[in-house]
C-alpha cells in the first residue's frame, strides 16, 4: 500500500545531496546528446552515401524520437526510485552511442546490398531504428531530472534543467567542432562523452550512498577507457564496414570522414560514403578538362575549383598554361592526395589554395582565361552555391575577356528523365543570366560551358590541332558522345520550364533531390501516411503554451538553417566559423532561459506584469500568457525582418571589411533568435506547472516536434520551393498564431 509519507521519503536523498549534482548530470547529458547527434549524422551520411535529404531525415528522426522520450517521461515523478533510475539511464547514455556506431558499420551491408544506393524509405526506417534507443533514453532522462528538481525547487527547477542541458550542448558542440573531430575518429571521439556520463553516474551514486551502483559505474568507466587505449575501435569497425576493400588510410576532418582504399594498384578516395576520385578515372578527368580547355587552347591562367587530386590539374598542364590555381576546401583531401597521388600535384605551375572556392572567387583580384568547377552534384545547399545565378556573376568578374567557365551536372545515359531535364534547364537558364553564349555537351556527365566569347562544337578537331595526347577524348569517342540524337535530347531538356537557381531560392538542389528520389520506389506508403496522420492529430490538439513552444521550436531550426545558408553564401563554407554560429545559438538559448529564471526576483529588466511574483511561483494565466504572447510576437517580427537581411548583407559584400561585418551581423542575429526562443521555455513551464512533471513533458515534446518539422521541411522542401522570404513569412505566421491564441485565453490549458 502507498504510504502518505512516501513522496517525501522518495526525494529525501535528493535533498541531502542538493540539486547541483543532478544539474551536472543534465549538463553531461547535453554534452552526450549533441556529440552523439553530430557523430551519428556523419556516420549515417557515410553509410547511405547521403545528401541533404539524408541529413534532414536523420535530424528529423532525432528530434521526433527525443519528443517521444520526453512524452514517455510525463509520469517520471511517479517512480519509486527516481535517482537510481536516473543513474542507470546515465550509464545507458554513456554506452549506447558506441554500440550504435559499431552496429551501423557492421550491419549496413548485411541489411542492404553492398554498394547499392539506399532509398528514402530505407534511410528513414534505418535512421529511426538506429536512433530509437538512445533518443528514448535521453528524452526520458531529461524528464526524470525535471521531476527531481521540480520536487526540490518547484517550477524553477525545471528551468534549471533547460539551462543545464543548453550549457552542456554548448560545451559538447564546441568540443566536437573545434577540437575532437580534427584529431579523432567517431568511435574514439564518443569515448569522451561516455566517460563523462559514467563519471556523473559514479558521482550521483556515491553522493546518494548507492555503493553497488557506484562500483558498477566505476568499473564500466575503467573498462571503456581501457578498451579505447588497447583496441583500435575505429579500425575494427571500419574493417567490418569495408570488409571487401583494402583500407590504406582513414581520418576525419571537419568536413567529413575520408577513406582511401586500394585495389590492384588503384586508389579510391571516398568521403562520407561518396566516391570522390579514383586513380583510373580517366573518363572523368579528360572530360572535365578538355571540353573547356579546347575552347581556349591558348589559355595562360586557369582556375580549378575542386578535383585537383584526381589528375585534372595535371591534365590542364598539357595545354602549356603558365599557372593552374587549384582551390580545395578540405585540407585532409590535400594531405592524402600528396601522400598517395603525388604526381598529380607535383608540378610547380600548380598553385594549391586551401580555402572555400566561392570565397576565393569573391575575394581574388586575379583574371583567368578558363574556370573549371569540378565538384560533386548540388546534393546539399553548400554545394548548390556553385551553381547559382550569383556565383556565375562572381565567376564572370574573374574571367578575362572571352574567358570560359565549365562544370558538369547529372549523369546521362541516352535518356533524359523529367527530373534530370528540370535540373539541366534550371542550370542553363541560371547561366544565361550572366553569359550570352552557353553550350551543353552530353558526355558521361552533362557539361555546361559559358562565355562572352564564341564557343565551338568541334572539340576533337581543336584537340588535334594542338597535338594534345589523350586516352579517351579522341575523335572516335567524341563522335559517339556528341551524336545528333544525344544533342537533340539536350536541346529538348533545356527547353523545359524551370526556375532560376539563386542563393536564397536554391531550387537546383531541390531538383537534384527529386532526381535522386526518382531512382527509388518512393510512393506515399503506409509508414508515411501513419506519420502524417499522427503529426496532424498532434498539431490539432495543441493548445496554450505548448502551441507557442511548438511554433518557437519550428522557428529555432528553420531560421537557424536560413542563417547558416546566408553565412555559407556570403562568407563561404568556413566550417569553424559556422561552428561558432551554432555555438552562439546554444549560448543564446541558455542565456534566454537564465534571464527568464531570474525574472521573478526582479534582477533583470522585467516587464511590470511579473513584478509581483515570487521565486518558483506560477504566474497568473493572464499575466504570464501576455509575456509569452509578447515573446511569440517578437519571434514573428524577427522572422519578417530576417527575410530582408541576407540581400542587404549581400549588397555590402564588396565593401572593405565586409566579411567581418557580415559574420558579426549573422552571429548577432543568431544570438537574438536564440535568446527569444530560450526565454520562452522556463516561462511556459511556470505557466503549466501543476506540481508534476507532466506539464514539462508536454512542453518539451511540443518544442521537439516543432524543431523536427522545422529542420526536416526547411532544409529539404521549403527553402527551395518558397525561398527565404516564404520560410520567414510561414514562421512568422505560426508564431503569430501561437501568440494570439494564448493572449486571448483566460486560462492556460
């Protein structure tokens, strides 16, 4: 039978050890969550040779499953031994990520055909199953910590959980982005949050005098450290993943996981599961170079963006150019290229520039006779930047009079699908905004050439006139590739209706995703229908503070993606500085939550409406609702104003010190958004607090579901289809709706 004193006894241990160790445990959970999320996103990208859709699927699954975990935790305050449960969950949080990495690498080629692409449905299901255990445990642990601190400190304790989780996320994100990922593989990297959480379990168990649990957690800590020292975790698991290939080098960089394999003397470079180049890929190398160089065989200076390690830079030298400026973003690619393919970069006429290609084009004062863009297809918003109207205008500025720009797009094998036609038409129309002459050549890829000067179709004759020796690009090969029917296919494709691809309306990467998805059976099936119905039912039932947090959760991810897109477009893909933007966002969340936690004491600039409230009290529905509504209206106003900032910032991109100004402005915009979002949760929690953790569970779930939809829809659908302006207006409308509904309610449901 239940004892009337049981609730007090249940939490007496917590009172004896104070709430600070629990806050430390939540901080460690935040560190683990963000590092595990980043590592598993990169692992899944590698396993499924991914693109932007894979990233959206993984992030969306993560947020959705975390919302399930927090929803399950709505009854956490009814547990008989909550502190013991929290310690056990802390141990699971430590160990599960390591197991997930090993499981993914071991079974990917067992579940799916080795080397075959995995479609959308397979990716969704795989990510769901892989992430499910960790996300449920982490979400439930978060609610359990809320119940412990709520019993100790009322509603204010739940606000402290939010702050501790945000601070842990800041630390984890900074460590991952700026330190660990540069020197460690994912398996070794995840040992650090594992040890941290095991030590937190030891601390909690020791302070609460749970000797057995303390001993178990201590033994597990020693075992994990010993395993990391004695066993090459990454080497063993990668060997499972690539069991039929001889791995000669592997490493992580801030831009992905790079692998070099060897087979019969052929080296293969694989980044994030996508083959970059091979030592025997003569077709790609020669087509990339000669379609462009044959147009201007007398060229003296050539700019090559990407692809130099494959041999394109060396192939360009056959035209006796005076210099090739080869721009490559990832220093690890250059390091491995010099090690395994030194002959491709050895000539002193090749000047290697380690920076973002678009940033280099924007800043350089050089003039080039030919610019060759040798990068992968626009499968992400970052890669799409090299196919936009704005970038082509920037390229035109660095071209000498009559200079030529060239890039390849899509794969063509005697059939142009509607999806491929839309891609090609968009690229063609975008090029024509800057260049009057555009030619398209259907090789293994479809190669686009553009210039202010004349362009020629007789590629073979022009190569022969210069006496250039090639393996494949001879008259016979070109006659087979450039037949009248293939050229007619191209012309029909280019006449299809398609939108211009611009920096802030990146439709080409949406077209690319549609083209990629068309290769699989991706009809609207039972799984998609079930998810659609469940999310629809949930949204219809949202009320009060939960609706406000759903709207701000959507804003937090959708608008952060917009800010990251603006940063990449305006400043280049400078990874560490993008990491700063993410860290600033997490810091803003913590700052906003701390400000709200201090409101009732009058130690911050308060609205008068809260001046009569005491620490830990629940605000009156009308007053608290007004403040929450004001914050929702502030986020809506911010979203509307944000729609105009990227073009304004782009307009100052040629001014002195403009990059510094743009980076500072984007960081400040990120901080403002995060502070507004962070202020809402503690206030909403005090409005909903009823002495149990159920209210916090509803709010955390709403926040996660909103963030899930914002991340998934903004990155893969909304930005390409309706552009930055449309996403900002949609976000503003959601927050206006939430703010209006809570403003006019007499009581918070």
